C-alpha cells in the first residue's frame, strides 16, 4: 500500500511541477477587451515581459516592475495607481 501511495504522490508532484514550468515559459494568451498594462503587477504575478534573464509570465522580480505587464480591462491602465506611479501602456525603466 505504501508503494502505491508513494508512486501516486510522486506522479502528482511531477504533474504539478510540469504545469508550473509550462505556465511560466511564455506570455499569457491575448485577452480580447484587455490592454497590456506595465508597472502594475506584483513580483511573480506578471502576465509577461520582465526584462533580461526572465522567462516571461510569473517571472517579475519586484513589485511594480516597469518592464513587466499584466492584462487589465481596456481603458483602465493609466488610472491604476501604484506606489511607483500610474500604470503605463508602454514599458518603463525597470
């Protein structure tokens, strides 16, 4: 019984690891009715682009990183306030 449980646990952990790795290798799919808003995401919560040495989605290193973006409803980006200023439709210096 212990062998089956250990194998099941190992299989679940392997599947979770693979899905997390795949989720962070590219940008989040385009979202109709949404804008890419730079400088608003929290560390590790971006939808893509986070500068050199990062893999994309979920790879931002700091909160409100200027060169990472998150999808937001169209027309709302520049109204979003953060401790580092408002959101931007174009990348800002990280």
